[in-house]
């Protein structure tokens, strides 16, 4: 049993593969999350409001390209960014998106698509949250089939592009300076990406209300009605959906790490609760059936962590294949759902109260299960890979 960075939850000591410098940064993040973020989460989750005041503080923590890692002569590895995602998600899934939507999603799309000149001009500001952004791909009528279904159009007009269309479920949109909009060029019909300012004329951002999961994420509907973007803000290296897929290959493992972090956070919460909660004159952790469920949760979390770490190793080498990422996302999220159900159940009636945290984890698991490819779509990706037959409609 490991007693390192994640304690009992990391039963096989996967975090021991992190360097000393990486652990230092992650401990700094953990201290911040526990002392400054955790105390305000239940209130913000219940109100459905993003704790935006935390974003600036997170930016000052130096988590994207940390000085400790640079000073140690090390590169920022997929293993580090994976454990960074895990640390966020073991406290709250919405916080993971508040940070990761900028440092992960937006930055990765820009890195994958920017010309050298664009990268030089923007990357430092993005990494330090001075240039905030989000990525807009999915649309009201196209989610799982978005690769062939992008309807938002981009029309060239002199030195500008004119964007017309709609996007849906765009996280962090209302709190960003830029939206990286995926749109289809009306001339060559290929998908390209444009950095449009959120205050540009013709752009309307409407926060989606009434959510029962990831309630602190500002998901939004975006309407683009003749939004003009200069060609200097078109990502020059993305000229097709296949080009955009380069970014997705880097980003897909993030969902696996987030789902793993949720399981670990829930396991830790429930383990502590069962040690303290007494029924029939003794802690419920001493009962056989409770221990059976705790062990199942621990097994699910550690099997998920094993897959996440392997994805990081592959990313450090030749890269993660689409089917490899799809299988990991499907398997981990199925077991995350099981873990979330067991954890909530072990708290009984208290499991639906925000004060005990399990309720948030249980609700947020549904979003993680769905986004970054539904269970069914990821299953068909793997099925096509192993059989050679595509079963998509």
C-alpha cells in the first residue's frame, strides 16, 4: 500500500513515478485546493455559479510551465499534466474544467494550430491566463457526429473571415476573452479554427441554466451572426478536421485522468466518513458489506489510474492512438459511474447532501461519462479498430 502523494487511494504507488519537482508543484496545488477552494464549493455548486475569483489565484500558482520543473532541467510531461488534472478532479470536476479549459483545451488547440509567429505572440499570455479562451466545436444539432456535421460557416471577405452559426455546451465561454471557433470554410468546405473575441459584434453568449451536473461550469450557447475575425487570428496550421484531430489526440486522455481523480476524491471522502459514522454502536467501516464496497471503489480507482498512467507513457513516446484513448475513456467512465453509485450509497441519506461532498461527485460523474465522446461512440471506435468494420450509421 502506497503512503505517498495520494496515500491509500494510490494503492500501487503510481505517483512514485513523478519526479521530486513534479511532486512539489502538485503539493502546492493540493494545499491551495484544500484551503482556498474546497470551503466555497458547496455554496457555489448549489447556486450554479463558477468561482471565477479562484481562476486568477490559480494562474499565480505557476502550474502550466512550473519553475521547479524548469529549474530541475525537466520537461512538462504528460504524466505531470495528468496528475495535475487528477488533483483538480479529486476536489471538484468543475474546478478541473475552470483551469483545464484554459490551460488544457484552449492552449492545446492553439499550440496544435498556430503558426510559429502566432505561437510566439500568444502562448505565454495563454499559459499565464492573461489571454483567456475556450474551444467551441459542438453545435445544437451536432454532438457525436460533429466531425462530419460542422454547420457553422466561415466566409472569406478580404482580409477577414465572417463567421455565421451556433455552438452549444461551450465551457468557460462567458468568462473568456476569446472563443476558438471551429467553422467550415464556404469555399473549400474544410474545417478551420478562428479566434474570435467574445465581445465582437454579432457574438451572443447565453449561459445554459438548469443543469444537474458540473453546475459550476459556465456552459453556454453561442450565436455567431456575421462575426468578423481577421485572418491573423485564423489558426494557420488547421486546414481540415484531420488537422484539428492532432489536438484531440493530446486532449482525449484528460477525460480519463479527470474520471480517475473523481473516483479517488470520492473514495477518500467515503473512507473517512465510514470510519467516523457509527451505527449499532460501532463505525460502519467495520462491517463486511461496507468493506466490500470500499474495496470495489478502491479497485475501480486503481485500475483507472493504471490506464491513465499508461496513456501518459504512450503520449511520451509515439503518441496515444484514437482507439486506445477511446477504450480507456469508455472503461474508466463506466467504472467511475459504478464507484460514484457505491460511494453515494455508503453515505445513506447523507449521500444526497452537499455538505458531505459525495453528492457533487455522484452528480458530476454523469457529465464526465458523456463528454469527450459518449460511451457508445467510443465503443464503436474501438470496435472498428479491432474488427476492421465500421458500425457507425
